[in-house]
């Protein structure tokens, strides 16, 4: 196994996944990458414990990127990455979860490529996968279908043609399990549209907040009730939603709640 990452005078940018929250779920390569960074460009949802892995002289740049609260626009983030990579720095762009699952790393990689700059993409464990697991929900199960659909609860508002908007008719009739990210504020709209397009109002749904951390919380309901439950519980983002009969497996294999009670409060 290599103990050093790519070394080059012309600079390199590592588009890196920080995982779902628990620092123990950080990949070995991501850990090594962060510890060698000269410049760390990180998002708001990255666990602060992970940020302590950097060298004392690492330049830390907080670019925010939390729902509806961005410290820096994506276009400006792209230019930050280009600037420091072009300057010959070892740059780490650190994102919660996986950088290529609703993480916009594709746009950042394209911008770096346009400037002829070196980059690598280091996958991370997405909360879309880890959140349900830590709540006791198997995303695939022989009794509940063999298809998994992942979608964004935050529709693209910049496309007036609707080309990049969600196809709720397709989503409502798709078999198997459905998982969505960035959908807490849009939960009433998501559930109403799914029901209006043919999904059963009694379909089970769970929402998992701050998955894999001490603060993890799960709420359950149906497509017709979950929005009201979330409002009553004061349920906020960040959270992952799981739709389908597989949600009922929580009753059988819930495992993390007792472990979480014994953990020191996480810094998130």
C-alpha cells in the first residue's frame, strides 16, 4: 500500500468524501489525504473531529454549503480550487458523504480539467447508504424488492424547461426502495406529489437525521403522515429519507440506538 499520495510541483486537488458523520467511517485513503493537505476546502456538514487531522500549517477554507445557507457560491468554490491547485499546492476538497452523490464534485472536476490541472476523486460513504443502515433499514431485501432508487429532494430550480426536475410519476410507480437526500424542507411537497402520482398513502417512510453520530434520530410514518410528524417533532436537516415496506424492518434489526447512548457527544 502506498504511504504517500501523489506528489507534484504543479499541484493536485483531491475531491474527497468525508463520509456520513462518524469519523471512524472515513476511508484510509481519505484520512491519509487530509493529513497531508496543504490547503483544505471543506463543507459545513463535515464532522469537526475530522478537521483536526490536518497538519498545523494547513490552510483551512470553510466554504459552508449547507442547505439554503452557503458561505460561498459554487462558482467561487471552483475558482478557489483552481487558484490553489495552480499555485502548486496539495489541495483537499472535503465534502460530507460521497463527493459524487449530490456533492457537485463533477462540476469541480470539470473546472479543474478545463484548466489542465491534476485531480483525483476519493469516494466516501454516502449518508444515503449509511443512514438507513444505522437506523436498522436494509436497502435491499428479498422480501421487499430488488430495486433501489436514490433521488434528490432539492429540485433544480434553475431549469425552467423542467428537464432536470424530478419525474414524480416515474418515482411513484417505481418498485422497491426509494431513498432521498436534502428533502426535509420539501417533505410535504415530495409526499403529496408521490401520492398524487399513484403511490399509496400508506407507504411506510422513515427519516434519519445526523446518521451515524450521537445525535442520530429516526422518525417513522407513512407518505400521508410523515410531514406532520416531522413538523410536530421539530425535525430538521440534515436527514435522509427512506420510502418502502423495507422501513418496517426497523422493528427487527434496530441496532445503533443503544450504542449511540454510550457515545460522547459528537461535534457536527
